[in-house]
């Protein structure tokens, strides 16, 4: 990837930002100015052009500026763990039919809270108790109430993630202008903040309720068809909308586009092998294609134990100690994630036995569970990942009959003394001596 080449990039997520940074500031370039006044000053060692593309043609949206305290906990009104537990008790769910309406309702509540005045939103809150219990009807009732109170705006997660769906463009310039407008508007929304801005506050809800989404999805909570749809479409959409860069990074992308160093292809972008390189184009943008000497794949691949060539995964797979999780159905769905028990997450072997001396947590279990790929820890209360790790640590200590770590003077620490290692308080507020 020498200076003077045209470099293609597949994917427009967070890894795309890292690749672009390596090819610009990593080559000695620099950004000057702030916000919409940001300008890129090249070093001369950059590629002539960076050409990026994805199916949606939308770079990952910007996270709202931080405004909430570190120990903030969102209290859902409609998309509650109790509601999802009740739905799941009836059997495998269809996420789009059974779960998504309640998630969308919760997202729009946060949006309307900032679009309506305090008095009007108080009226809306009082009417929540009168909503139909049927998920298929809940958004209809909420939209009608919000409209009666003066707000006809409603958020669609599908529309936010796919703003160019159903559109074609006469040329690359028309698409570029529309994309820069969308990115600039998104930066403006992000600068309003994660708490004060209506759009970004709503997207933070998607992030805040991940544990409840997991409660619906993990360990076969969905039908095989719905789980496949979730893994391939719904889950990536939720992650895309709730896991974005700072406004600074988005402003830098806009600066690179305006400087003529970055071109984003239109929807359904493709990179096709051609001679000694690749041709990038979008079938929905007329008369534009570009030759790339190299293409960088900036997509994060879904873990798949069947194709994992890593020595650890290969050894466990070949020995039959690990198997992929399969959702029963007609047809069944082979997720590719390691099949594990519930906490403390022992792997299930190919013959159905459980290996109780081993634990599997995180990325290898993606698709068996959901959203293991991104760390979401924050100071203060522990998130689910930390709780899972703590559960595994306790189970492992039980296996070797240890209750704590050796003290400096020799005697072992008791259960109450584990505060020495983990701090005086358990993340949920109870001392470790209560466990």
C-alpha cells in the first residue's frame, strides 16, 4: 500500500475508522481545527485515494457526547426483563414479531421524552398502563398518543441503519453530497449529547437494554429462523446503531471526503477482482467505478468454530470437546458459536457431555449468546461480562476447593476476606460475605 495507490476498504464500522487513521495520520498527516471546521493537512505519504464501501453505504453513526454520570443505570418502562421473561416462558420467540415492538417502544419513549414538554410527556407516561399487552399493537397506541400530544416524529431502527434503502443516485457527486449531509446532521445530533439530544438518547437506550435483549436471545430463546435473522441482520443493526465513534472521528471523515482523499461508495458496494487489482462500484450509483490496487477487509467476522484455524479452537474441535450451538428447527440453524451451558458456561462436547473443568466466555460463544465481541464495561457497577467472569472464577475456585487467596502471613483468606482482591463492595451493592 505505497503512496500513490488507490486503497479499497470493505466495511464502514469502527475498524474502518482505524484503517483510515493508519492510512492518514499514521502516514504523517494531521487534522487542524475542530468540529465542522476540521481540515486535513496531508503529508504526501498517503494513498492517492481511499475508497470504502458496505451494503448500507453509511459509516457507523456517531455516539452522543458523554453527559451521564459513570454510575447511571437506565430504568426501562416497557422493555423490561420481567416482560421478556414472561414472553420467553411461552416458548421460542420470533424476535421481530415478539420482541422488537417492545424494544422500539422503549427507544421512542426516550425520543419523545425530549421532543415533548415535561407536562405532555407526563401524560404519555400515565397512559402507558393503558397500552395493549400485545406487542403488535403497542407502537400504534404510542404513536397515536404522542401525535395527540404534539409530536408526529417516530424513530425506525431499520430506517436509521439503512437511510439509502430503495434509492438510486445519478452520479457519485449526488451520493457524496447526500452522505456528507447525513454525516453532518448526525454530528450535530451527537454534539447535543447522549442525555440532552433526542436521537442519541434514544440510541443509548439500545445500548442500555442489551442485557434484556440477551435474555430474549441467548441459549435458544428464538426460533431457528428468527435466530438466523437476528445473527445476520437484527443483531448487527443494533450494534451498528449503539456502538459508534466520537464526533471528532466523524468530523475527520467529513474532512477527508472534502479534501478528496476519501470516497465512500454507494449502497450495495462491491469490490470485484480485475487484472492485478480490484474494481469498486455501487450498482445504485450511475457511471462510477474506481480501480484499487489493494483492498483491506475491515469487517469483523462472526466467530465460527467449524472454520476457526486457531490452535486452541482447532484442538478442542478435533477432540470433540467443543461443538457449535445449533438452534433446533426446520431447518435448524448452526450458529457457529461454541455450545455452552448456562453459568458458569461449560462447553458441551460433541457427544452431548459437559466438560466441567473448562469454561468458555466471550468471543468464541458469539451467536450462541449475543454481543460478546465488544467490551461494554464502565467504572462503577459491573456489567454482565464481569459478572459472568466472576461466576467462572468462583466455580473454578470451588473445583479446587479454595475459598480465597493465601494471605501474606500464611493463613488462607476466608470468603469474607475476598474484599482484599475485589474491593469492599460487590457490583450490585452487596458485600461478598453475603454470597
